[in-house]
C-alpha cells in the first residue's frame, strides 16, 4: 500500500460519496487552509489505482513546539480525521488500511517527538482509533446525538420519538404568524452575531470568525448549506439556524439562540422546518440523519435529549504523557483556548 500526500484536486477525486463529514469537502478544506497559518497536508493511502484511506491534518510550528491538528482549532469544525474506504467488505482489510495509514502518517509527522503536539477529532462512524493508541497516543470517546430519519416519510414520522412537549410545540407551527424560510449569507452573519453574543454571556469566545463564516458559505456548493430564518409578518428577525449538509447528515451547526414568540419556542419551529425539508425535499434524499452536533455539555443535553436522537460516539485522539500535558498548557498560553 502506498501512502502519499495528495493535492486538493486529487483529494476531491478520491473522496467517497458517503461516510464523510461535511468539512472533508475539498471546498471546505480550502477555506480551513486559508484561515489558519498551519500547513495543510492531505494524506492518501492507495491500493493500485484506488485511494482507500484519507487523512487531512494541519501542521504548525510554534515557539513552544510543533502542533498537528485535525481539524484546526478555533474554527467551529466539530470533527475531521480519517476516512477509510476499502475496496473489500472484509473487516481485516479495513483494519489493515486503517493501521497502515495511521502508522505512516504518525511517522511522517514525527508525533513521537516530545515537542510535537498531536490532536485529532475523528468522524462519527469511525470506530477504530486503536492504531493511534499503538503509536502512543491517548483516545477519549465523545458523543453527539443523531436523529435517525432514514425511514421517515413525513414530519410526523420524524417527530414520532420526540418528547411529548417537543412534539406539541412543533405542531403549533400553524398557530403562530411566523414565516420560516431559507435566506442567504447576510442572514447567516446575523445568526453569527447571535452566536457571538451567546458565547459572551458565558464569558467565552465564539469558535470562529465572521469572515470564516462568510468565506465558507461563499465557497461551498449551495447544496452543502442552508440558512433558516424565522421572521414576524413585518419582517422582524426572531431567530435562525445555519445548517450544513454532508451526503449523509444534516448538521445543526450554528444559531438557535433562545427566542420565543406567541409562547412558542421559535427554535423548535425552525428545527421542525429543517426536519421536514430533510424527509421531503428530493435534493436531500441521501441525508438520513440530523446531527445535533454535540452531547458533551450537560446543560444542553436535557434539551437535545428531547429529540430522541441516537447517542453516537466519536473519538478524540491526542498525544499523551506529562510532556504533552505541559505542551498543551504552553500552547494555551501562546494561542488562547484549546477546543
């Protein structure tokens, strides 16, 4: 098996149609590359003419040492990491590709050096980070909720497992004189302002810049994102959600700041509209789940749990040991938050 670095065009040609996150899209990667000082390296594992494994990383040399991240920090990217696409259904073939890709990439990046800090957040569905632990990295499970919509034919099917209170609110959509429609980038930036304000309420900083949001949506194909906005009859903005789409999943990416109108949660009605689009819009036919993007913050899980989503694990892999703990502390001092 050959492991080599790919160009962005080669990466796009090799990317499978399923089993990937939205930020594996080459247009998204190009925007990530433009918004970080790190060097983007796109690794591909090939067997014959077929690329069977992929891994994007971002390498940066800091005064305190070298960092290798996938995805890069502080851009609001939930997950990135490896994609394994074997040409055989056999488990041992999958494991061999996964292991050889991990070994080659870790060797090329020299992650065994004390001055190298490695951190990777893997995709949902990538279930075997063991080769990275065999290369002396640690691994920790994280979780997200994914609402299963594969067999849903209409919005009632989609809501069937929701909590009674959430279903009742969503069914009040016709009682409230709000319009919920998809809008453009300017509205996405209005949602971004809400996100910034919400983070400030918790003495935190939004995990991306306004320019990053603009550049990302300007670069992605139109079928990769939608901006859902709720307005009153006179056009007043009430709330909005920015959704991203891979071929498999819709993502509750940004927005959804708490708002009510007519004693109904505006965001519940926006989620209802997104869910209805997923199950009825032919353009979203391949999308089989709604990823609520995270089930790791206790104060948010009570609400997200009302959607009866499947708790899906994913893995964070990072350098281990005392030296790495010190390296992370040093990196935080130099570069800010470590998310």
